[in-house]
């Protein structure tokens, strides 16, 4: 039946929904492109002209088709007349003359005055408004971020915490496009921008940096190298001189057999399991840091380092069963180890950042303190874990500073 192939309000709505990405760019993007640097940003989708028209197609329309499908044609016409009563779109009707039934008026096209009307008709208003608000938030930070409008749905898909990180990231590099060059990207002081956030959002961060004019090293093969951030080689044991005067260089990467060759040997060492946390450690007097790598640098491997056996060690790992296993193993081999931020209070403070723990069961807890055993009990009860990188940078620094001050 010909009417089955005619454009209906529902089919036009579905088409708008399907094309929402392109339509957002054609409306919001086009409007933003016309603004000068001093012009006010639009306050809502009502402020943006759509000027979008859809033809209402009626293939096979004829005198015979109308007579043969009269009831269906009337229902189709009624649906479009109902749409015409509302404000989302302006339906234009066109008269057609037929031999047997005379002049009849048929819906010819539907036009939308504003972007709000357009997306409302397509049942995409909520999503479009969310995209609009987030894009305007970014443009308030820097108008150059208008280059990202084509990816507006990426910003809509971010949860509120991640979008807050994106805003802070944009502010940081809007103020100084060359900021933190030669540093680890994790050193950028933004709450919540941990390794996992960076890993899953590298494409988005790359687009932000590019839009803000940061130099791009096209020949590089990693995100960090392309934008001038530091790239690490973790094949060796990595050390950082937080004091600045203990090791021959601020940072060293040596085979374990080379550690005993150090002329000046530290008596206070912090072992950090998480790479992002290790990379962003702040200067602290009298302390050298070793990157543990989540157990990759084992207690047995470090056990042959004579001066480390004599040193005072602060261990900081993930709040999970594996972290406690590593801590227990260091003590079992005779290392003089205390822990920090591996307790129930820390675990509860960052409850929103905990994830499911499917790690190894602990076989030995002989060397764990009462405080650490209390954490183990809560870990088993909740079945969750807290990664070290979720802990605030300031708390990490305070714990190491307190360790440094101990006599």
C-alpha cells in the first residue's frame, strides 16, 4: 500500500534521532563559528537557529491510491495535522488537485525554527541539552575548544567526575599550552586524573591539547611522547631522589646488582607500588623512592641489596590483598618496613573509588600489624579494593614527610 512508504511524524523523528550528531554540529557548531571572541555564548538551544527542513514524501500519491486507501490516508493526514498544532515544528501543507476527489491538502514539509524544536521533535532534547551545556562550559574556558564540537557526544558520555577532570585539564593547558613538558602527565595536579582515567581518555585529551595549540611531535608513537610528556622505561629498578642530594642523579634506573655500587646510600626508603604515584612524588628531605610495580620488583630481588636491609623502609601499596601480601613478604625477609595509608580509615575515605577485588588469597599474615589485619578483615567483608593512585597526592606527600621526620 503506497501510504506505508509515506513520511510520517514518527519516521521524521527517527531520522532526526539517527542524524543527531550531524545536526548538532550543523546547528550549535555553525552558531559558535559565527561568534566573535567578545560575543556572548548562547544560553540555551532556544537561542540557536535550526533552519532545518524535512520534505514529507508521498511516493505513489494519486487519485486511485487515495480512493483505494482512503482510511489510511485520512489517518496519515490527521497525524500531521496534530503535529501542526504544536510548536516543535512548522508543517506546511500543499494543495493537490485530483480528477475525482477534487482539491486536497497534504502535508508537504516540516521546518524547525530553533535547535530546541528540532531535537525535541526527534526525542533527543535531553541528550542535546546535555551536550550543549557541556560544550558551552568548555567554550567558557577557551573558545578554541569549539574545534571539539563534532565530538560532543563523547563529553555527554562522561560521568560528572570525569567531566570535571576534563574542565581542569582544559584550564591548565589553556593557561599554558606548554605546561609540564618533560614531566609525567600524572604530575599535572588534577584531583582524580589517575592512570586509568588517562588510559581510557587519551584520544580526548589529545584533541584538547591539539585544539589549545600544544606542539605535536608527529614522529612519536605514544600519546605521551607526541605531546612532550615524559615516557618511562620500566625494565630496570627505578629510583627517585626525593631529597635531591643522596643519589648522583635525581632519578636512576639500575639493575639490582648495581644498587650496591651507590657511594652515598640512603637510610630512609619509600617503596611505592603504583607507577603514577611514584612518578608524581613531591620532594621530601632525606628520602629515596623505589618503584615496586605492584610486586614486579620482589622482596627477594631486593633482599640481596645490603644497604637496603639496613635502611628504614616505608611501604605504600594498593589497599588490597596483593598489597598486604607484598608488605608481609618484605617483613618476612627481615626488612625494617612500616606502612602508610594502608588502613581502614583510608579505605573508607575513598569508598567511591573502590573496585571489585578478585586478587590472590593471603596464605600468611604473620608479619602484618593489627592495623593491617583490620584492613584485611574489611577487604574480605566488602570484596573490594582501593588502588593507591586514587589516594590524594597531598596525603601521599604528608605520609612520606612524616616518615622523613622520624628519628
